[in-house]
């Protein structure tokens, strides 16, 4: 089972084998679009963040979200939900550095430090570097990498 926080247009679902999936987003438009797109698939559910009721899954996913969380309080709440909703694995695709940017909608954070300080029972088991690191071309390159975390209680299972 998977919960994705920041599911957006649901495009990434085509990469998942059939699985119980909950997509959570702040955009009513994105949630409604996904509901219509997957209305015949009972294994897929979409809801607004305000309607998220503490559901859990084997895996939670955050793709291209963390660096868009400008306000500290929103960031802390998001990170807590992301890790508290997972029973085993958390997958993050994000930048991982504290750095300024000229874009008012982007705030880079060293999120792995936050995890070490606030979720010590989670272990980073793998970082997958982006095959197309950012070089100024925002359409074809990215400053984000993949990070896989496993809950220590599940590490030896």
C-alpha cells in the first residue's frame, strides 16, 4: 500500500503495479482530476490534505514537494505526516541542502538533518543521484535526488 503526499495530477501512478494507493494533495482541481481519471479503479483513492484522517500504508512518497514548502510550520507538519503515515518505507525526491534561491516558490532544505533530529528511528538506506543534475535547464534537469528511508523496526525483517 502507498500514500503519496502531493499526488498532483497522478501521472506517477502509471509506474506502479496495481496496489492500494491513496493520493493526498492541497489542490481541489488535482484531486478531482485524479478521481475522474481513476474512477473505475477501486484501488486508487484521492483526497484533499484537509480530509486526510491519519491513514497509514507500507510506503509513503513525496515527489517534488519538500522544496515547495516555504513556511516552516507547513514543512514541519508535512514531514511529520509523511513519516507517521508510513509503516515501513518513505521515498523522497527532493533537493537536500539549505540554500537560498531567487524563486519565491522554492526553499531548499537539508531535510535529512530534520529526519535525523526528529525521526531517529528512520534510517536512510539509499540515495539515488539524479541522472540529469540541474545545469540551469529547468525543463530537462533537476536539483532533486531520490532518498529511501526504512523504519529501523523493520530494517531486519
